[in-house]
C-alpha cells in the first residue's frame, strides 16, 4: 500500500466521561483528505475533500447518516498535473450543497483555478462556476480558501495572482443560488512590493454581517479592501 493521508470521520460523545468516547468511525482508506462538513436538520453529514494519488487527486462530496453509514458519494474533477481539491462545503435552505475549491487548469497548464459547484441533496451535480479561469489560461493561479452562506447568499474567498503581476490578492465574491455573481471585492497590501494576501476564513453573524480573516506572507502592511 502506498503512503498518503488517511481520511476519516468520527462521532464523539463528550458527555460520557472526562475522556471522550467515540460512537463510530468511518475510514476512507489511503490517499483521502476530508476538509469540511455540514449537517442537515436530520443529523445527516455532508463532507467534502479530495481522494486519489498525489497530484492526480479528484474532489468528492459524500453523504453519511447520523450512524456513519455512507448514503451516496460523488467524485468530480479534471485529469491534470495538480490536485483537484474541494476545500469547503455549505448548505442552503432547500438542502442544496455548494462546494468550493480549485481544479486543474483546463487549458493544459500547471496552474489551478478556483471553482464553485452546486449539488442537490441527492448528490447530483447542478452547475459549476469557474473563478479565475481567464487568469489560469495565462499561467496565473486562483484558489479558494473559505466559504460561508447566509439567507441563501454564498460567499467565497481566497486569493488570485491574475489581477496585478507579481502579487497575490485576496478576493471575496458573492453568488446567488443559481451561480450568478453578485459582487466581488479584492484585498491588497498596497505596499508596492511583491507578496500574497489571502482570504482564509469567512463567517456570518445572525444579522447578516460578514466577517473575513486574512493572511499575508510579508508582514509590512495591513491589507486594505
């Protein structure tokens, strides 16, 4: 067996004793990476990540019931030289699933571009919207890092190198449930030097206010929007 990540999900009861007691554990075997999950009102689990050998990975979406039994799974991605990677998953009020990540450059290069894909509650693919597709065709890279949903508005964040040469800029985009882009916003260091600013995390409070966490690899300037 080749070496690699072993993905798994575990249900833990924190109330039994001071030490945790797990209820069940699902092992996804070798070369799997589970990155994110969401629950519906019945306690079913929907998870996403990647599966496959190094640099030939594909993204997946999987449904498990509250006992850990797999109900269905969907694998998606392009054949290429970099990982097809699903990073985040959210659910709308109708039970549809939205997955964000990055996929191999469809133009045949080595550069990734981001995506947002919609699946219904049965795991059937509905549509995919590309993020940074034009930049990827020119050798630039766009990747998603975080996602949030509120009132069926989907927010996707990450970074792109396709706006200003030599710099990675954080981005934040709102989509509706049909995949139509509503607006976009970029975060840059504005210091005149090279570097990368990335939107890492997103969350929404009960009033609909959006909170964004960012990182940058040269700490000489506070990012501006």
